[in-house]
């Protein structure tokens, strides 16, 4: 017999945790693909613009915000547990981007203080949670429309 965990009054199968991890992995991969595409577009804009130094940081932050939002949104579309999906996919993306930036640059802080850099990273994970909440809500609304 399989054991079933009891979480908040609901019975949860052992494969439930695996499906959340799978959804978060798909969300994080889609977010990383989005940040890659947006970074290439932003690099092209910075290359073509005359004031590329002043545009680099805001465009990089905007591409990060959009990609973290996409990661949470896609993860919640795969699995409707919004907050865990948003947290896990956002934290995964943040860790992967930190590892990548270790190899590509000498500093992780974008020239900012440690506290500001930490606040930005926490805010990006919060944006991922927001995307997951919105993704789960659109999934629920779509189900309600199909039932009518």
C-alpha cells in the first residue's frame, strides 16, 4: 500500500511533490530561455543606441523581471500550487543566474551594494510568485468557463 501524506486537510499522493518539481523545472527553464532572448534583444538595443552605458542596467533589470514573471506563470500553468511553484521556480532561476554570472563577470552585485543586490534578488523571486498566482488564477477561470 502506498502512504499518503496529509497536507492542510487534503490527501496528497507521493507523486504530488514530483509533479510540483517538474512544473517548477519547466517554469525555470522557460524563464531562463526568456531571459536569454530578452538579454540578446537588450544587448542589440544597447549596441545600436548611443548611450549604451545608461541603458544597460535598466534594460537588464526589466528583462529579469519579465523572465521571472514568465517562470512563475508557466510553472503555475503546469501545476496549480501557485506559491510553492513561484518560490521554487524563482529561487531556481536566481541560483542558476548567480552561477552563470560567477563565470561571466567579476562581481555579482551589478555595482550596487550587497543589501541592494539582495533586495533585487528577493524582489525577483516575489515577481515569480506573483506570476505564479496570476497563472493559477487564469487556469481556474478557464476551467470555470468550460463548465458553463
